């Protein structure tokens, strides 16, 4: 018997929604009574991450990412096959550098441990096509001073 799938979201979309829901829920969780505040703000960690990316500084980006991070972002770390761990995440950043990717943060907000931002992304492909860039939403889990989970969603 075949189960009809009309109206059901694709698996990748469902995965993205589940990750987003978990990040928002985690960001709303009350901090432990003995939890220390991060040395830098969570938004600053994300802004420093983008600045390092704009400078082509993969090591600088990696310093802001936890060794066990989970990453969902094109071109390498897609929802159906997220990057897990430092080596896989580094390959994503190296691909961005090779494509001369630049990031312009247009808004950023912190919700507990979760940072949500709007970013304009430009690379060789968008420049060749004469496009100003691609608007994306980023959701990052930043429990202290490193990013542990990253999700990039297309806007529009």
C-alpha cells in the first residue's frame, strides 16, 4: 500500500523546522543559577564570525566554532547532510573563501542562547549573474563564546 504524500513537507524542510524549534526552545530556557555570562555577547561572537569570513580568515572563524558543531548552510552543509565537527565545518568555510563570499549583516537579535540575523550574502556566482546577493536568515546557538549549531535559511 502506498501512502499519499501530497501536502506533506519534504524531509529536509521538516528537519530544518525541528532544528529551528529546538534552537528557539533552548534559547528561551532559563539559565542555570550558577551559569556564568559569556565574556563577549552572543551577537558579538556571530559578528566576529562574519568579519573573519569577510577577511578570508578560516582560522579566525574556526576559533569561534565549537569542535563538535553542527552546521547547515550551502554549499557543503545541506539540511539532508549537515556538517558535523570541526573538519567538516572547516571545509564549508574554505569553500566560502574560494568563492570570495562576503557577508553583510542587516539585522541581528539575541534570544537567550540563540542569535537570529538577516544577512546579505554575495559570492562569485552572484557577482557573475549581476545579482546584489542573496538574502538569508541565520540562526545560531551560542551557549557561551562559541557557535555550536548554525542554520542558514533562504529568505523570500
